[in-house]
């Protein structure tokens, strides 16, 4: 049973009535009052768009007594149980209303079915997590169905399965626009923010996009970034060796290092920007994406960027030869950006930081926990790093991008950690249809918002045997891995035109960090599970509750002779056979 304490958590409470309110709540961090209002609004809007018939409404009404009984037996507060029942009853009445005509001209019978909110509520009451609720909806409705997300999107078409991955990332890639950036921008600015397509239509948007493309495709900038990554990884390990106490959790120090390193890469000298983003991520971790600190961060970052932009105009000699995204923007804007353009830059940069760091931080935490929690994988990673260093006759600080990318097991571990744990694109891919299209026999009207749940494939034993297990050797055969990418079974960094432009930066940074740690330290994994076993990750997007339970403690110098050649071969064989 689910405890009443669980319901009081703002990022879990929205699940109680409807998945639509839940997805909204995961982003917004709703309290009980807002939850009720959003749930009613959700059902009201669904009814106004003609989602259900009177018969369907009767079905909702019939489920009220079941919901009330289950909320009571689960130990929920009486007022919450009554509130949930009242919302469902209201929904039953609303859904019996005569449907109004859709503004997009689509016919209800040609669109994907609406999700059954009574069953969703029952799933939540029984304690099922985010991924199970979604997968249960798929089992009931198929690979395409609709939900309603109030305020942000309205009607949303949810897609799941390998064919859905192929549809979004390949077949219709050029006809689908990004939809997530506007959500994060809205959180940052406190007002509606342009989506990707709207931004590209403005002069400032064109400059942002070109600066980003030039920076991430710039080999010189990537080489500089790699040097930053290997140096900062070694510097951080030096610091940990000096100051970290045995009972301290490495991750409590590590996340600020990652954010600051990224800030330096994006902003040049990113000290102030890094501290702002650190506070923002800490606030998101506690209160959700729409916390007050996120909006405050937007204001703080705008001030920093304005000051730095002016300083570049006044003292250009200080920044000669700097390979940063900020410098790319400054040069492309010719030092003549107006207030509107600088505001756009602030939103763009903070959105980029939050998206990149959110994915990166959770991936690193899970990755290092998996590696240090499995002696065979740890020995295998150590062996390949050691072999590379011996072959080149150098240290970690001398490794280049190609060296880091050649660490096949290390990069396979990164891919597996992203498959199991990243938010974007695995748990949340949002697109907007720029033309009418069809999927699975259903119409998708122009302007529709699509939510692809790629984890439906990532968590499927059909494509990933023993899918919940961490098995990096799924990807060590290049031919098999390429086929998985081609078939869109693995979408770790996305595909097509919207593939993550920072993938090489991410792999470079994470490989350097892991290589530094495994070659220098032993650590002990501590979790809340029996015998410190790794927990399964069922958290929704922008929720890091399970990741935050992972701890690496008792950092100490690596034991002499660890991962010699013979033991490494045994370890590699053990990993391969297990996967």
C-alpha cells in the first residue's frame, strides 16, 4: 500500500486523479489545492474537446466507489479520498456534455483514444510508479492514446514502441519540431517562451542556433573542451583525495564540479554562471522545475550575461582565442546585441545548462554506482583504461578525444546508463507536428503535441533481454550496436536532426571523469536496498528521488595490483556471459 506521506509529496500527488495532471505536476510541483484545480481543469478541457461520450462518463462514475474504497484502505486522508471521488464524479458529468467542434478540423473517431483515467487512478493508488502507469496505459490502449496536460500543452498524443521511435526519429523527423525548450524557457522566465520553430524565425534565434552549431561542431573547441575535462577530472580527484572524509558521499561534491566544468566550457570563465546553475539545480531537485529559484536564476543569469557581454565589448583583448559558446554568440552578434537578443540568450543558455546538466548529473551518478557496485565491470573498465595509458605511455591529462572515445567498455557503460536512467530523450521526448500525419491507423492533426515515451522500448525484454539489468556488453559489438541505432531500439542521445549536438562533449567529459576515478580510487556503494543492491529506477522526468539515494563512500587509494591482466580477462568474460 502507498502511505499518506507519499501523497503529500508534491511531485507524486498529481498522479492521484489523472496521468494528465501527473505529467503537469512532475514539471510544476503542484500542491494539493493546485492539484485539484488542475485535475478539474484537465477533465473539463477534455470534455470540451469532445473526448468522451455519456456512456464513458457513466463508466467513470461507476469507478468512484472503487476509488474511494481503495484510497481509504491505502490509509490516505479522508479529505483526499473524498476529493479524488469528487473530481471523478465531476469528470463523469463533464464528459457527458455534448462535445464541441475541434478547431483543427480533426474527427474524434479518427484520433487515438483517450486514456482511461479511472484505471490510471487505481494504478497510482496501488503504488505503481511513473513507468508502470504509462506502460499499463499502453497495455490498455495500444501504442497511441491521448491525455490532457493543462496550461502547458493541452491535448497530448502519447506514442510508444519501436515503430513510434522510428516514426518520430526517422520517418517524420523533418516534420516534427522540438517542444520541450519552450517548457523550460517558460519555467525560467515566468512567461510563455518561444518554441524552437518560433525562435528560428527571429534574427536572434538564428544567431543562437548558428552559435550552438558552430561551437559543438568546432573541432578546435571540442579539443579544448576535452583538455578541460581531463584536467578538471584529475584536479577534482586531487581535491577529493585531500579533503573528502571516509563517511562523506562523493556525489555531494561531484555534481557541483560537473556544473562548473560545463559553465567554463559554455561561458569561458563561468564562475558566476556556474554558481547560479548550481543553486537552480538544487532547487529543482527539491521543489520541481517551476520553483521560484528557477525564475530567480533567470534574472541572475541575465545580469551576469549582460555584464560579461559589455565587458567583451570594452575589453575584447581579454577574450582573444577563447573557444566558448558565449564567444561564438558575441562574434556572430558583432557586439551589437540589443536587450531582446540578450534576454533570448539568457533563456537559451540556461535552458541548455539545465537540460545538459539534468541529464548528465543523473547519468554520472547512476553510471559510477553501477561500475563501483559490480567488481567485474569495475575491473573491466580499469583494464581498458590502463591498457590505453600503457600503449600511449602517458597519463590521464594527456588523453585526447579520440583516446576517450576508443574506450569501448567505458562508452558502452555510458550508453547503458543513459538507456536506463536519463530523462531526455528516454523518459520525455516532446514534439509538435508541423503537418498532418498518421501513426498506427490514427490521424495526427497539424499542431498536435506528441509525447514519445522511448523507455517503452528501453524497458522491453524483447529488445533488451533482462532489460532492468545493467549490461554494457549489449553495445560492445559495433555491428550489432549500429543495427540497434538504425532500428531506433536504442535512442540514448536521440537521432536525426534533433540528435544531441553535445554527445561527444558528454562522452568526453564522463569518460575522463570515470577513467580518473577508477585508476585512482576504490569506493563502497551504499544504497537503501538490502545488501546495498542497486535499486531500479522508476522515477519520472525531472524527478531524482531514487538517484539521490545512491552513495559512494569510503574513498581510498586503489588497492595495489587491482585489475591485473588475468583478472581483467576473467571480468570481461563474466560481463559478456551475463549480458
